[in-house]
C-alpha cells in the first residue's frame, strides 16, 4: 500500500480504473482509457488496476462494481464513479483538476 500512497500523492490528476478481464464493460473501456491518456499527455496519468491481482487494494477502497473509476490529486480522491464512462467526460474531469 505504500506504493499506492506514492502513486496518488502527485500534483497531476491520476485516473485509476479498477477492472477485471472477465468483465465485458471493463474490457470495452480500454480504448476509451487510451484516448484519455493520449489527450492528457504529460498533464495526467491513467492507471488500470486489475481487481483479481490487487484484491487487498480493491477491498480497502470498497470497489464493488466494475469498472470503478477514481481521480486522485495530491493524495485525495476528488471524483469516483462506477460504470462505463466516455472519453470526453473523463478528459474534462481530469482537466478540471490540472493546474
């Protein structure tokens, strides 16, 4: 968990996406996340977290529905939502939290 603390403590907005390879909606989000990462460039980060490989973190953050998306900035969660999201919405949300 200490690595997680370092990861989220950045001044750049960080989009965490909790997913599972077996979940169809999670899988359909992959191209959207690539678009978000490309649009943000060096102004933000997108990290996918497989819930099967990171079960302790998923439990600690109470991830129940997949995909679950969270935006962190300076160690604080500034947005969270479950379910499919479109690229424009995610890009706008992340841009709201850039300097």
